[in-house]
C-alpha cells in the first residue's frame, strides 16, 4: 500500500482502482454456479458497491475537471512588488 492520496490525480486513480477491484470481484462472484441465498445476497451487495464506485469515479473526474477549469478562468492576482 502506498501513502494516502495527496492530490486529485492520486485520489482519482485510487477510486478507479477500487472500482476495478469491486467490478472484478462482482464478475467472479456472478460466475459461481448455484442459487445459494447467501451468494445471491453477496452478488446484490457487490453490484451496489460496483455501481457506487463507478459513480464515484465519474463524480471525482467531473470535480477535478471543474477545479482545473475554475483555476484557469480565475483572474491572476499580482502579489508583492516594490514598496516605498
């Protein structure tokens, strides 16, 4: 494991990895034959987790894009300079 994300790129990447992990686990669980009630419940919960993590990826990407757009459209403020 690496350190906690300290910027939006890292956070976006880590959420993407989590979504991929949950998606892979859900795919594997769905392929298990049988209709065990416990596995049906696990599959349902994995689908929910997969969908939520995918929405988090989309929301984080949109938020990151908005931050970048806001920064690039913000007026440049001059600081410092000669003082008498």
